[in-house]
């Protein structure tokens, strides 16, 4: 048997983790023959709930799960990690401005970045889910200078999956028949779901999404706003956030980092911009189309960007720039 992979999930007593942990532990992410050590971190008041989660993981009798470590201490949680999935963050409360949210989260992700830097393997892959995910990820990256910045990514796969699903529903095809949608920018309502490079398999042939859908107004209007506002729509209907689909997206994201992307297909995730791709400013955690091979991502270059796309991509970059400036003010005053 291979050596166990050590995986941390933060916010482990929360509802996203409740769906996520089972998927990881039964082999959906790292493979059906890969033993695992799961480390579960949450805040001290949640430790009783976390004990219940540990009991359930034990009761699943999962053959791959070699050990479960539940803790409220960062020095225990971040030790010798292969993968860190940072789900826990301060949620936005009623009446809370985005600035207040950024301030609370800078504290959390600065501390966790420092713990990654101090205790984890330098090869650790860090995936940030807790919102605002892009800026939280940038904060963690800046607080962990000894870990390569390419090892950090944030989740826009849920948006990517939502975009695929909307086109699939429109055409009454399987979502696997829709390939190469792109989420550009921030995991927020300014993100740009872009179907202009996507293709759909219809009767065994790959057809461009615009040609397949035959409704440009929808692809440039209702499709975009539906994906942008889907999280809010789920909360309105369910009175809770989209935990099941978020957990599935995290599994997809981490599995692609681990095993790579299929030939000819790309995925969306937030990664650090070097300033050389698609006019996105340097040092923003921005969602791009990527291919992944040998656990290393590469931005898909050379895609044609029309004026419509350019404007949308710039709006979301501007929001990320503003968020970064606000967060870094807090970061430097911490």
C-alpha cells in the first residue's frame, strides 16, 4: 500500500465539510487505493460537534481511512500536510459590510498561512474555499513565503460546474457533454462565466456552445446572471448555503490537481496572476482556464478575447484589486 496522504479540512464541523469528508474518505479524490489521514480543524466551541463527525467517519468503516485527528490547535492541524483544504472562514452576517468580512478573514488566513509556513511540507497543495475565497487565498499565500505560490489555489469549480450544468439543461444533454466553459476572475457576483470557448457534444460531434444553443442573448445575459447569482438562489430556496454542490466541486478541484485534467479540456480555478496573461494585473488571485499535469497547472494561453469579454474580465479584476488593497491594509496593521 502507498504511504497515507495527510489531508487537512478546516471548518470541519460545518455543513460543507459534512458532505466533503465522506467523499474524500471513500476515495473519490485521491483514488480507491490511496490510504488517508484526515485532520479536522475547527474552533474550540465546535469541538463537541466535531467529535460527532469523527464518530460518524469511524462508523462508515472506510478501508482507506487510517487515522482521523480532530483538533482546535493550528500546530497540530498543519503538521506535515500533503493537502490543506481551507473551508472555514468568517461568514458574512446580516448588516456586515464586505470590509468587515475582509478584516475578520485576514486574521484567520494570515494565521493559517503562517501555520502552513511553519509546520506543513513545502510541497503542500493549499485549496481555499472560505469566502471571500480569492482574497483569503492571497492572504494565506503572502503569509507562507517558504511555500511556492503556485501551490495555492481557490475554488471557482462550483461556478464552473454551475455553468456547465446550465448549458446542459438548456440543451437537454449530460453535463459531461459540455466542455471548456471558463470562470474568469473573482468568486463573487462579478465573476464572468464565459461560454465563448466552450463546446458541446451533439450527436457525437463537438459544436461550439453559441452554435449549439442558438441563443446569443441568453448566453450573454440570463446564463451569466444565473451562474453569478446561483449561490444566493440556493440560500433563498434552502435557507442554507449550497453545501452538497460545493463539496462535490472541492472534490473535483483537488482530484484534478492530483491526477491532472483530461486531454483537450480545461478547468477553472483561482491562481496567482504573474501579469502576463489576458491583461490581468500581477499578484491577484484570479480565476483562469487551466490545464494540469504532474500536479502543476498552466494557464491556457492564446484564447481570443472579444470586447464583451474584456469588459467583464476587467470589472472582476477591479473588484479583486480593491479587495486586495483593503485586505493588505489590515494585513500590515495586524
